[in-house]
C-alpha cells in the first residue's frame, strides 16, 4: 500500500512541490493502480507462453526490388538551386 509519506518521498526525489490535495489524490490514484495490477495476480497463466506482444508479429517489409527511379532532370526541375545534377544548399559550416 502506498502511503502519503511515500508520495512525499518520491515528490522530493523528483523535486516536485505538491499541495496537500495533490498528495492525497496521488496516494489514492497509486493505490487504485496497484489494486488493479494486483488483480492480474489472480489470473491463471499456467501453460501460457510468455510473449513480448499481445498478437503474433511478423515481418511486414516488402522485398527489395530494383526499380527505375525518376529521371534526374525531373527530380531537379523544382529545385531552387542545382549544379552539375546535384542540389545546391547553403553552407552551414565554416
């Protein structure tokens, strides 16, 4: 069970200033969370394989395939500045 002193201690560690109402609210809320989590302890998990995901996961990537790309002229057509078939951008380092 979480006490008000526990909430004050954690708030102090986190450098949080909580009002008395907030301390009491957090104490109630944290105890409600722990109670709900405690109900999970009642579940019969005998024979259930541990998993990282609730549903089976599979690779959803498409296979790599070489395909033609856009012509360079078309790609550079709307570029604000291009030189020798490349984008020209402002210099950012000295």
